[in-house]
């Protein structure tokens, strides 16, 4: 079994609850199950209020305006996403080529947005999927052009930079490069400082250069 990618993200991260355990909701001060947590999306009516979901220890915040699509059966959605990851274990991935897994993962995120992304984050963090599948998932998250999930996808990739697997860290850096968001500059710098793999460190430096150039271009456009 592979190690969860968030084990080094924060102090005590290895003590985080597993996928089917309870986790602490800082906003309400209550403890609810993962399923019940996602199920709350179904109970929100159409209003201007924003729904905020927060993972354990405040690592990732899921923010999404409620709409009529919030009636999705979250349990069935979670089963569907878990099946996507299960099938991916028998697939071979090629650099620069779309895979059935990446297409299926993209489709479910485009349709269910942050609800799907929250489940994907748990599956990846649980560490039970093969490293190659996790890496393909991270590359896919970076390639997507889905604005609602953009910020949370970026956070997920930034956290993956702390993985103990160089393959996962490499995939995270590629995903961040694809997103080309200068907000990731500080995390890339931190990753460069602690990276021991020489080739990956060179790649991270290239990503840093790219993001800094993008930042300068955006400043010129202001």
C-alpha cells in the first residue's frame, strides 16, 4: 500500500482520519461522518448563501454556491468515483496521452464540481491507490479548465508536492505548471528548498520561472 500524499503536509497529518472515519469540522465544532458531510450538499436550498466545507485541520476549503444540482446522490457519486480509481489500476498511462481514467475523472469533475473533487481528495489521501494512478489523477487535475474547482485543484496539487514519492511530486509539479497560476509560487519555492531529487529540482525551478513570468505578464496587464 502506498503512503498517503499528505503525510508530510502538516504536523500530525499522518493522524488524519481515513476515508471512512469521522473528521472534525472547525466551522461548526461538530464531528460528522464523511458521508453525512457530503450529504449536506443535498439539503441546501437555492439561496445566495455560500456553502463552505472544510477538511480536517483546515487544509482545504471547498466553496461552492448552492444550486438545483445539489440534489445529487452523494453516496452513489462516491461509489462511482471509487470505481473509476479501481478500474484505473489495470490501465497503462502514457505521457502526453489522454487515458480512459483521465477522461472519466475529468467528466465527473466537470459535472459535479467540488463535490466530486472532495471525494477524489479523500481517495488520493487515503493512499490505497497505485502511485501511477495517483500521479495520473494529479496531472489530470492540472489539465482541466474548470473555473469553479480551480482553487481547490491548485491546493490539492500544492499539497501533493510534499509526497514522499518523487513520481507524485513530479506529477504535482506538472499539474501546477499546466494551471499556470502564480498563487503557487510560494509552495513551489518551498518544494525546491527541500527537494533532494536533482532532476525533479531542475523541473521545479523551470515551473517557478514559468509562474514568475506569468505573474509579470499579469502585472503588465493591470
